[in-house]
C-alpha cells in the first residue's frame, strides 16, 4: 500500500445560481468551484486478482455504494484492466456537507488508478468518465478552480483570490435531492458573467430553502455573519466566510458556539491532487 497518500481536497462553491432545468430533470447551474487545503487522504494497494475492495468502514456508506469503489470499477471496465485494488480512505471531510468529499474521493481514485494501472487515459477522458459518477467529479479530476455551467460539468478555468476561510460544520447532513426537489427553490435566476461574479453580483439560490429546512444551518450562518460574509457551499450543510489571514480565522474559531464544529483552510486554485500525481511520475 502507498506510504504517500493521495489527497482528495474539499471544494467550496463561491456562488451557486440555478438558471433552468433540463427535460430530464437535471438543474442547469452557474457556479464557481475553488479547492481548499483540507482533504480526505486515500491509499491504494494494487491487487492481481481483479477484485475492487474498500478497507475499513465508513459510517452510512455501503462499500458497493462508495464512489471510490464505483470509480475504480468504472475505470477497470472501461479500459479492460485485469488488476484490482484495495482502497483505504482516511475520511476527514464531513458527509452531506457540500464540500464534495465523495466526488473528490472518486476523482482521486480515477487519477491514481489511471497511473497505477497504466490505463493511459488523458485527464479530459477521466473527467468524461467522472460525469457518470457525479456532476462535481470533473472539476476534481481537472484540478483547476473553475467557472462551471451546465449541470456543473462545463468548466472554464478561473483564477481567484486564495483567501483563508473559516468553514463551519453544523451537526446535520443535507440530502441534495431534497433541496433540488423543493417546490420553493429558485430555478429561474438570470445568467450572470464571470465579471458579474467577481463584482459581487452573486449568491446561493439554495440558501433560502436550506435555511428554512435546517434551522441549525441558518443559525451557524447567522453566527458566522458577525465576522464576515457567510455563504452556503453547494446545498450545505457547511457555511464559510473569507478572511485575510490565518490569524483571523483562529480568532473566529476560538469563539465557536457549542454544538458547531469548524476548521480553517486556505483556498487553492490548483488542487494538491495534481502535485501528488507529478511527484509519482517523477519518482517512477
């Protein structure tokens, strides 16, 4: 098994607008993805018997439903790979938090196993595979902060301020499907431009529904708004605010109310996943 784990970073949605809906029910979005230097860590033990296994237990996630297992099986089938793998996940990102943990884990699995199995796919091809696992997977594969449209899979690289963030983790999980099926969800926001986003003309269309359904998330956002502009990431549950430096984040975290956890992280325009891949290639 690897002695050097592969990172699967968190993401935040710097904004999220819903601008329409496709005939198949998928929502059309505009959003900006940025990575955080706060990660799950995955290790891979290649197997000669072709079996795909996950070592250890993850609360609430059956092995066959785990996106890492599904990603490995998808790559194995697509490229007719005879080898297998045992995957171990050091899980640090909260489930149902809107930080993209499952999608990030799946992307890291695709990138790492494409290397170890010598499957030979380009990142663009891995990203296309990733869409089959979830709309957020491609941005984690390509590893570049991005302006996203479509269902979140049409990506344009973007360079953002790499601020420090306080991320609060309320003691609940949000089911994305529940939020997207809510009859009061705004689905007709007017499209904006990248310039409009950079000028501050953006928010999160899911926030009103999430705050109504989950008072604990609303309370966390209200508390954080005392110190900065509090934003919901994705459909939550996590909320975040940007700060100028690490010291400022620590000052806020020291004041956390009871029953709310949180952490500080740096925003990143490049995912640490690609640096890990390059190190693997260089050392080979």
